[in-house]
C-alpha cells in the first residue's frame, strides 16, 4: 500500500512540474509576443554603447523618440517575418490549450481518474507547441534581416529579451512534455472506495 502511495505521489509531482513549466512558458510567450525587443540595434564604439532602435514583431521603437511606430514589416529585408510571426502565434495558442489540458489532467489525478492516454496526448500537445515556437524562433533568428542602410556605420545587431523569453518558453515546454510523458507510464490510483456506495 505504501509503495502504491509513493508511486501516486511521484506521479502527482511529475504532473505538477509539467503544469508549472507549461504556465511559466505561457507567461514567457505572452510577454515575448507583446514586447518590442526581438532585435536591438546598438551603436558601439570605444567610448559608449547605446541602443539606437529595438524591433518587435510588428513595431519599431527608436531611442530618440518616446513612442514606437507601426512600420508593418518594412524593416525586414527578406520578408520572412510574417511566417515567423504566424508560427509563434500558433505555438502560443496551442500552448494555451496545452495549459488547460494539463491543469485538467492534474485535477483528474487528484480525483483518481487520470489515465495514461490523456497524459500521452497532453505530452504530445506540449511538444507540438514547442515545435511551433522553435521553428518560429529559428526562422526569425536566421532569416529575418533588418534593413540597416539608413543607419550609421558601426552598428551591431543583437537578439533582445523578447527573443530570449520565447526561446526559454520553448525549452521549458519540452521539459514539461517530458514530465507529462513520464506520467503516461502509470495510472492514477482511485481516491475513493467505490464499493462503499453499493453496499
């Protein structure tokens, strides 16, 4: 009996870690998609380093201006930003569905009704969301080229924290999917003795 209880506790801990990873990922993706720090252009010389502009998925913010302009995607020389944006937003929506399913599965586990098939499906949905995010991140990082013809010479391009947050979210999703896949190897133990109701 103690061995079964220990196994159920391990399953619950794995589910809880998976849910926490999924929700932290969701927060990181939301912040990443809503902020304008995907790419930063910095002017570096011997005396100082200053940020000239930072780019979001749809907006450009100049350091000498107090507001951001909605330039569409004119700053992208290769015109691949819409594909990256579409993949990232799709990954975000799949992630929200995965978060709801993971929380529901944890609730079912507490009732003793969670099963292996549901855990495997949720692990697959978490992996799918991670794949969408990773492909979008790779396309953005490799293919999106900022037009720098109108900037002074000596500027350096960096990936900003929005890019970093979304990458962190994709990695956390894989970790959460791994923990959820572990729970698909065991069945939740019934919490209530159903025979009591039929006596």
